[in-house]
C-alpha cells in the first residue's frame, strides 16, 4: 500500500468528535468490519473514558477548551490505508478560528499534514436564508455568523 491518507477530524463544541472517535475505535477493536486497525493509539485514556461512559448510558465528558492531546491510529481494508489524526481538543478552538479568522501554528500544521477533513456539524444549529447559511450563536459564540 502507498502512504496512508491523513484524515483530520474537525468540529465546533458539542458536535460529538470524541464520541465519534471512541465509537469508531470500539467497532474496529471488535473486528466486525471490512476495515481493520493497523496501528492502535499509544494512549487510550480519552477513548477508554468515552467508551466507559457510553457503556453506562452517559454522554462523554466535555473536552477542556485548552486541551491539545492527539490520538492517532491507522485503519485499512484491502485497498486503502487511512491514518486518522484526532486532535482531542475543545471545539471552542474551532469556534475561535472561525470567529477570529486566525489559525494557530499548531492548527496550520494539522491542516497542512491532512489530505482530507471530516467536518462534524450539528444540523440543528444551521439555518438558511436565501442563498446564505447561518450558524446559531450558541455553536460559534457571540453574534450569528454568515457563510456563503
């Protein structure tokens, strides 16, 4: 196989980034998929914590806004290998990038290294007026944002 695709998972606060990665890991670890885990994350603290809470019927804890941990693992099927990069961060960091229109050096590095992005959104926080889309203030903080 060639160099794995780098997939960056991005999302604002409360879209389920940590839940997504925890459940993905859990399914891959169960080995009931056409995809298999090639390389497991070295630190499973974040993943095990969310899996444990979900198993008890609870939502995962909110990730602290200043946290900058990173979870990496590689998955593959018979045709493709995908390197998943999951910076476990508070979604407030993404909200701040959009609001301030400033990208930190760490985020620039993550963006440049990635081939593809998986953007998680909450559809109930987006609405359209004509050809313009707006995100509710609660998802981005502050005033309503316009996207074209």
